[in-house]
C-alpha cells in the first residue's frame, strides 16, 4: 500500500481509512510531512474537523537536542523561494477531542543516550550538512522519488535494516513512540468500538507502516479506502 506517492504531477499523501468487522469505530490515518505546501495543511485540517478523536504526534517539552534535530527540516521554509511551510495546523483549536500519546523530551533523551556514542557523534556531525542541503534543495527533495513510502520495506530499507546504526535509529525514533500510539489506539478500540466514530491518527509518514502493521496484527483492522492529498505540486 502506498503511503507517500511521487509522480510527474507532484507528491501526494494517502489518507487511509481502516475498518474491521464488528466494530463501528473507524481509524483514519493521516501520513504527515514536517514541511509541505500551505494547501496541504489546510486540506488536512478541514478533514480533521470532521473526525471525532485526534491522536496526534508530538514530543512534549523543549530541549537543545529536539531543536537540533528539527532544524534539519525547519530550514526548508526559511528559504522563501521554496514555497514550503512547516506544519501550520493548530490541532487543539480544531474543536475535536485530542490525545497526544507521544514521549516527553526527557524520555526521548533517554532513548537518545542509549545509542552508542559513535552513532550520536555521527548524527551531530551530519545535522549541519543536512540542514544546508535541505535549505537549498528542500523542494527538489520533496518532488523526488526518494520521498515515496509504502507499508512494506523497500529494497533500500532491507539493505540497511540489519546494520547496527539502523537498529538503534529505529528504536530511538520509532520503537517506543510507535508502541505509545498503538497503546492509545488499543484503549480506544477496547472502550469505544460500539460508537460510530472516526479516530484520526496524525503522525509522521515514517511511523505509518508500523501503525498499519500493529493495527492489523493486534486488532484486525485493514485498509479499506484511501484519498490522495497533494503535498506539493511539481
């Protein structure tokens, strides 16, 4: 299943609706990107207002580590010629019940410190380089095939999956955070399956494959329909 698609018309994100027999509760996945066209965030916000519960990503609190990691994409809108903006949605102002099951900055920092020092040093060295590349080439990257994402690992993913760095990276940036959102969804499924409600899961596209697999394996939810929203036009 395609989550982020690239084509000659631009880059699109798939809003995926999941259902399971015997449950009225439906889950709607919104694969997000940290930066996109303003129209993308407007379109997402309009659809979120129609949902009943929002389960939203977001590490709570502030830290130097968080600032450094996010600067790699925050520099993209700083280049005004890009036409890109950071996520502009004020989720708490949408008038919809909101749940934020993500980790805190302290919890994220503990996961970061669990990575071997050489891997952390490598990432600290890479951050300035990545930031410069993103500033000058952010639009080009968003309109390239490398942004494509599926629920199954690509050949490139499989090539690097067994590396020690990839293992630690996935555990720190995915692992616990993916388990948190799946636990929140499990509780909603347990307590509110009899209600006819749409539960929106608003998470970075990179988290979506793990969420799809977890919902299928643990709760029997399967993708049924999808709607494409343009992230950025070519």
